[in-house]
C-alpha cells in the first residue's frame, strides 16, 4: 500500500519477507542512537545480527520503505498463552515525526488482530513524549503499576 508522509514523500508499509533481511540489517547498521532504550538495537554488530534474527524468527514483522530502503521496522512478539503481544518500533531519525510510525503501528495492530490476540503492550521511555502522544491517540493506556521513573508501560486492548 503506497502512502505519503507529512512532507509529501511516498512510502510503503509491507510485511517483512526473508529477502528483506539485508535491507533491515542495513537500517540497523546505520541506526542512531544504538542501545539508547533497553539496549536496543544492540551496539555490537554480532549481537545486533542475532537480535534481528531473533525478531524475525519469533515475531511478525513489518517494514516501512522509502526510496528503496527500509526506514522503519515494527516487530510484534506474540504470546498466545496470554493472548497478547509485545510491540517494538524503530524509525531512522530522518523520518521521525512524519506519520510513518503511525502507519507502521496501525499495520501492526491489524496483524495482532489477525492473530486473534486480545491486547498489545509496549514500554516507552518516560520522556519520549512524541511516541507517548501517538500511542495514546491510537488508544494505548498507561499501566502505572508496571511503570518506573525511566520507562512507562502501555497497553491497547483489542476488540475481538
């Protein structure tokens, strides 16, 4: 599906396929800053490669493409026993604040619904107000009992 960001540039959000791996790895190799929140993405190349492979193996992944390169990645990590999924998102700095993260998030929520799960949760840096604002607009709510001074946990309950 072709979309347009807030600056008028086209981008696409697609399911991650095995042949996209090298593009995803390129995004994370160039990603800055590395390891800022919960150590992700890992700074060390070998650890980063293993981390990406793990996300691909255990999760459902979506990519944002712009100008032939991956500019964003969402991984949803389902826990079928609990009927929920963890949500992770990474955008390269140059595309943040342009609506790409919102579209990736909406695609991920659609994917979670398709898996038959009833909720999705995430942790966000307590001072990442832009991300928090986006998540709240989409319907995520804070779980204060699982939050700390440095990070907040949020959950979105899905209608089934």
